[in-house]
């Protein structure tokens, strides 16, 4: 009785085991991806190619998807006949920058293929050089340069102002003797007065210089205007 039950169990499980142990079909997607052009610019509509090898005796009906950075961009249905190597093609409008491109089978009959996806291949898409792009880059560069000069001009202007010298208030000195109206005579030291005047002139010059440096764009425009006037009047 036990032998009969064991035999029945073997007969039940054997077909299931056979199904689970199906041989892998010697066919699959090649690891390499290639393109319709070697130099690709943003906006170009290109073809992406992958390969399918079939070294089996089976005819394979399949559907594959091309992936750019993990996102599907094109789908292709194909039939792979025994002992053939075929090309699979997808379309994509390229966008600028670095990308990862791949090909993956999403459905196939038979399904137990040797490989179902390619390696991820790196692709760099260039940005086309246009008049608008040149203007944009030139504008950004000019803004960066002007901002750097502004910062340097402000720093230099502050350094110049730090060179200013203090001007002392000269105290009047009282002279001996009485004037006729009963008030004391007062005078100032001539040397101190001259020194204060020199400092004031020196400080005024530094203020003008610091202002010219700080407002360098106005200064530059004035110099250029002066040069033009000299050129056309000479």
C-alpha cells in the first residue's frame, strides 16, 4: 500500500518538476548598444540599435523597450528565427547631457531566454552652438566678470578711505595785552592751520579716488568719452 502511494506521488510531481526544469533557450539580447550617428546633438532624432542572437531551434516572438536613464522611449516588436542574429531599432529625440541607454525584453514566447537585457551604455549628447546660446553664455560671462570687478572695487575703495588722516581742530591762542575795546586778542598757529589744510586736501583727494574706483563703470565711461573727444577734436 505504501509503495502504491509513493508511486502515485511520484507520477503526480514528475510533470511539474519537468516544467520547472525547462532548459534555457540559447537566445537573448546582446550586451552592446549602438547608434545611427557617432556625434549626437540635442534635438536630433536618432536610431538606437540593439542585437538579438538566436542559436536555438525555437522561433521567438518578443517585444522589447529601449530605455534612456531608466525611462522607456521606444518599443519594438520582432520575430527571431532559429540560428539568426538580428538588429532591433528604436527612435529617440536626444536631449543634452550624459545618459544611460539600454534595451530590455518585456515579453517573449518562449520566455526562458538566456538574456533579456543589454548592458547600460553611456552616451553624451552635445548642446548645439546657436546664436542664442552664444549670447546667453556671453551674457552670463559678462555678468560674472562685472560682479567680480564690483566686489574688488568695493574692497579697494574701502582700503583707500582707510588712508584718510584725521584733521584736528586748531585752538586759538590768546595774546598778551588789552585791545581798546576791552577784549583779549586771539590768534591761531599758522603751522597747524597749514597742516590741517594739507590733510583736508589729501582726504578730499582720497575720497574722490575711492568714489572713482567704487563707481568704476562711470569712471571708465568718462575716460572713454574724453578719449573720443580728444580724438575727434585733434
